[in-house]
C-alpha cells in the first residue's frame, strides 16, 4: 500500500470534526423549544461537548496513532474494548444513514419540485445515488475526505447558517411577526419528566468531535494541531448552532415545524416574506453539500478505525483490505450494502417505520457505550501512563481530568437511562416491551465484537504475528 503524505493541518482537521457534529437538519428539533433552545444548547455544551473536546484533545495529542478511538481505548483497557468502542461508531451508522439520506431527498425535492417529496421512487433513487456517490468519492483517500468535509461544511452548513441568520435579522428589522415573542421566562427550559428523553437527544446532538483522531497518520503535526483544531471546531459548532435555530423558531410555529425539512421551511418563509423567493432553491442546493459532509465524516472515520482493528487480526482479512489510497475498501463496501438495505426498507415499507424508529433510538444507546469508554479512558490513562508525553493536557491535574471525564460520564449515563424509555405518545408498543427491545438491541449491536473474537482464527493475524507452524515429525 502506498504511504500517503501527512498533509492535513489545523483547518482541515477542524472541518472534519465540524462536519461530523454540525448539521442544520438537527436544528428544527431544537427550534420547537423556542428561546429555551439557548439554554438546552448551553446545557448540552457544558455536559457533553466541552468534556468530550477536552478528552479528545488530550488523547489525540498523547496517542496520535492509526485507529483513533480504537487506539485510545486499547491503551487503557486492551484491544477488546478498543474494538468495542470503534465498532459502536460503525454499527450505529448503518441504521442512521437513511435519516440523513431522507433529508437529502427532501431538500432536493424542495429545490426542484416539491411534489417529488411524495414520490417513493424519487426518494429511493436520490438516497441510494447520493449514498454510493459519497462512498465512492471517499475511496480516493483522506485528502478527498478532507476536501469534501471542508467544502460541505463551509458551503452546506456555515454559509446557509449565516444566510438564514442574515435573513432573520432583515425579517425582524422589517417588523414582520414572530412565532416566539420574547419573555424572560421563555429562556427557562422545561426540565420535566416528559422532556427528559429529549436530554439524550441534546447530549448526543454534539457527537462526533473526536473524528479527527482517526487521521493521525495523515496529519502534519498531530501533537500540535489536534488541540488547536478541537478548539476551532467547538467555537464553530456553538456559534453556528444557536442563531439558525432561533431563526427557524422565529418564523415557523412549533406545531408546524417539519422535523425533517424545518430548515427548508424557514428559508422559504423568510425568502418569500422579504421578496427574494429565488434565493430559497439556491439555499436548498447548498444544504445538500452539508449533508454530504456529514455522511463523509461518519462513513470514513470509523471505517479507518476498523481497518486498523483488522490489521491487528481481530477481524477477517476482508475487513482489512485497503486500496492504494489507504482506505479500507472492504469496510466501505460492506457498510454501503447494509446501509442500502436499511434505506430500501425505510422508504419502501411503511409498516417498518415504527420498528425503524426504535432501532434509531437504539443507535443512541450504542453510541453512548463508545463515549463512556472514551471518558473512562482519559481518566484511566492519567493513572496508568502519567509520564506519557501529552502536548495538550486537560487543565487542573487529576482534579481537572476527573471533572471533565466525570461530567461527561454522568451526562451520558443520564442520557442512556432516559433514552431507554419510550417518548410521550408512543402507542405501538408497551413501555416494558420497548425497554426490553432497547436493552437487547443495545447489547447486540455494541458487543458484536466479542462474537468476532470468539470466532477468531490464526489466519486473521498479520503473517509476522502468527504462531509458528509445527512441522510434522
């Protein structure tokens, strides 16, 4: 395999992580809470994104190795748990893909012909075409991944977010009506039992900032660049989240917000009210670039980690097949096939939708397993390898590490607990059955690596690591 030059810098790394975290498709959910969304963003930031950013910066600068999350957790708890950590990121993707692909189809329909949004054929063709196009482009290597992430984040997330904010300002200056009149009490979030499941959504809405850790060997100076890239990504994510969310809430009443296309709704209303309706389809096309960046970040990064797992002999050789560009082509093709199957089921069989949303909830629990291991890892390695050079350390010594890692652990354990229970209004399955399905599905998806480990063969190991063959007497 040809060794690729180490060429990614601070900005490219920040764009990869920002692409994985920042997506305008999440903002309609937040917009339903109006002014209180600010407090929810702050709460999610303090409980999750700040602790995760601090942990990822320390781990990435101290262990800038192939495998990202796998390499970090392996150092603390061994290769088995490292395998579990990266597997959780990979397996949850397979069920998550149709949700973002459906956003692409809905956005393209809004730009071309809104009637197409009702056509299952249109949806399926667009979703599968975009999915395989994105996977195919990323087979060209991490430089292509960086370009797609950078272009998609800027053109498809930051620019539309900036645009909708400017339109919102113009809308308010023109004296147009608002759906969320301001009162001080409106800033206070409703942390009631009925809203607790939403807390899990808030916490994991910021998942993905650790993605840059998978690109250690493609980075010019990971020890120096990872912490800077992490800080830049956090600032971009926080600033670019709050204002577009308020813009949606301002012009679209909460009861009318389409959770899949709320950003498109808001842009159409703002552009129409300001006499620039021609701008809405242009904005819709830009939004597609943001979705491409999102899929790119989540499709390639865990795949790179599993490629390292396969090289270590924990997976069959097929998983470790890399192309000349250093991309694990076997993993990419496999997730393409499985992701396509879920996409077809999601679009073509309406009766699957209820079961699908349970599976989507399960993926949240699976992702929590990975983040629990990351937070536990940063704490354990401060004790197990205290003298390991770390160009970036979480400030405050052991107290600082426990504060960051402990806060992150408490947040995700709370999210895991409340996420086990059915949201209000769920009637297609009883609460005990729902909880049982959630637990069984989480265990099945999270701990599949132990099945591979139980079936592991000597032939999976690299040739130089295999046990010597005993010759016949």
